C-alpha cells in the first residue's frame, strides 16, 4: 500500500514513558529527519503531556508551527495515547512497535531506515479509522464526556459483586442483565478487549459499532453489531455496585445507580499512516500468531 503524499515538515515524536531504550531510538529518528530539514520535537507519551494543547507546536531554527505528523514509539498503549492527540489535532499517526503485539503500529524498529526514507519521499497512505464519543450522566448533575479509539467500557467497580445494566439502541431497549460489564468497540478495537470477551473480529474498514456483554449471567448474551450512526445507551441499575466508566483503558468516572452512558461514533477519526502491502488478514494472522493449520495437524 503506497500513495504519494506531502512529506511531513514538522514531526512530533511521542515515546513510551518508561522504556530505557526509547530515548536513543527517538534521537536517532530525530537526527535523520533533521538532516533532511524536518523539524522534530520529542515528548514522553504520558497522558499529562499528551493533554497539553501546546504539545503539537514544533520549532526549528527558522520558525515555530504546528506538527503535521505524529510518530509514536512504543506498544499499543503508546499508540492509543498518541491517537487521542493526533485525532484531536487532525494529524496522521505513524506507530513504530516496541511492544509485544503492536497491532496498531505500522512498522517494527528494524524497518526504520526504509520507513523514514519513504516518509521523506511522501510514499505512504493514510487510513481513516472510526472512533467513539461518550457522554455519561449520573442523575445528580455529574456529566462526563470522553473519546476512544478502541473501546468504551462500563464495568463493575467492585470485583465481588455483579453489575445490573440495561442496553438500548436508538432508544429501544434490547437487553437487560447482570454482568461484569458491557463494551462498546470500534472495528479497530474489536481485536482488543472485545475479542477477549467473545466478540467478533471486525475488519477496520467495516462501518459499524460493536457491543459486547462481559460475563453476563444469562443464557443468551450475543454481541451486537450496529450501524455506525446508532446511539448506544447503557444504563446502570445496580443499587449496591457502582459502575466504572473506562475509555481506552483509562478510568473516567464512577457511576452510581441511575447513571446513563450514551455512546456514538465520533466526528474525530484517527488517520493512521500505512506503508505495508500486507492485507488485514495477513496482519491479523501475524500479530496474533494464529495457528492457521489448526489442531489436527499437531497430532
């Protein structure tokens, strides 16, 4: 997959905040880019840093301006944190994997020379990914809004108890059950928490939202795939167990009984830089180490 795009002139490099080797790698990337007259700024990929609205300002010896690309060095967590920033600013995001799976990353560290060369030539494609917007109310005046690239979770806040919830789609109630939680996922996030909870794998270009109950105490608790314009509402009914609202793994709020959580597609997509010609099935098999021969050939 390659298309001709404008080569970036100002790049923001975000890094895993605790990897000892990432600083040297970031400086190596910055050296190559600066040698080709690209302005570079390096910042640790912590939530505090990435929530700073001034972080996308990148200076060189001549001027200061906003970045036109984000490069994330780390695993999927680093890419997720950087996606929040790049999505907010409307910048393309290139992930370089330093983690174990790196499903959201485009390249491994050994591919960096080729990746940087193609970046400088504008030889890459940009792929748009669906994201989520969430609006929660606790019935007592408390309101929370957030955004997610992978998923929004409404989970029980106390491990020993069950969460009682109902689920509505476009104002119509479709389920009610006791459970550990409910996940709403994008197609991108279908291979994360949602897959572990028994949801289907969705191709990232599928235009849909995914709803998956987690450990529901009922015989019939199938995942739902809805239209992307659907409004999904999760209502908390438990009087003894509050719910935790979580966006891309980050706790947002504790919700008591009577709270409602509305989830819709966001108007702020993420744009991933793509260079590889690998198809999505090839990525899936490779990243998840799927035994495609099945168990019969292992006897």
